C-alpha cells in the first residue's frame, strides 16, 4: 500500500487512502502504521466506503513533536481533512486508536 504525505498547517501528515464513496477517518492502533489497516478493513472498502487512515503523530512520516496529546492527534487529522477538502466524515478507531477517535471533534 502506497502512502502519501500532505503538508498541512499542522505539519506533514502521512496517510493511506483506499476506496470511494462516503469517507471514514480511521485512527490506527498502537504499534502499526495506517497503511497496515487498509487490508484489515478491506470489507468496508468493498462495501463502498472511502477509508482515510492518517499516521498518528509519531508514526511513519507524521512527526510527533509538538503533537503529543490525543487532542493534538485529532487536530492533525482535521488538518489533513481540510487539505483534502473533506468537511463531513465518519470516524472510527481500532485498538489504541479508539481513544483518538473519541477525542476527534
């Protein structure tokens, strides 16, 4: 799975994206990068959703500093969505990503 890096107003954000249709922002679990989740969640893609999985701060090419809280992680994800022109999205997270998903506003 190829990833992309977008420069946002919160710094660079690396993310994986697959599918079309209604977008879902997906916060990956601890110990893996976002691109690992695309094959795991392939059924959502097959069902017609667009999966957007940013690497949380400190993973891959998304730097940790200065984004060291759950709220900061949400702000980084929001900056990515702004850069992609996405205003309306569903949110989910798995394992260690669930706390970040619940903090996303």
